[in-house]
C-alpha cells in the first residue's frame, strides 16, 4: 500500500517546478527573470550556482562576492551582464551567471 501511495505522489507535479521552466540559455533565463513573478526562482538558481561552485570548486574560486552582497544583488548583476552582452545570450545560463559574478566580484590574490 505504501508503494502505491508513494508512486501516486510522484505523479503529482510540483508547483515550483511547473512555474519556473526555462531552457538552459541566457535568452530564456533573461526573459524569465525579468518577470517579477519569476524573481524568487531566479534568485534561487543563482544561489545554487554560487553554492555549487563553492562546494565543488574549492581549489580555485572564480568569484568572491563580499559578505554584504545579497542574493538579489547577485541576480541583478547577472541580468545586467546578460543585458550588456547580448551577443552571448545564447550561451548556457550557468556560464553567464558564472561570468557575470567573476567579472563583478573577482577574487583578490593573497599578498605574500
């Protein structure tokens, strides 16, 4: 009985997933994320990129935002980067998020 119930629950689409559907390009990400209703989903995506990068790429950080920077600011930086670089909007959205944050918040090399 538990197996049937669990199987039935898997067939119910989640609200968050059905509301935020974009392809993997900057074009789609920009179009979705400039809609106020999609902003929370976009902030979550950018935060996922940031945390994933910190977790999996600890040896060489590509960007180092100051502690005071909010998640919303990181989305704003990404959208501004995509808007200023329309020739790259067909690139994967993860590439554009990483590029935007790297250019805006570069890591400083440790002084000897």
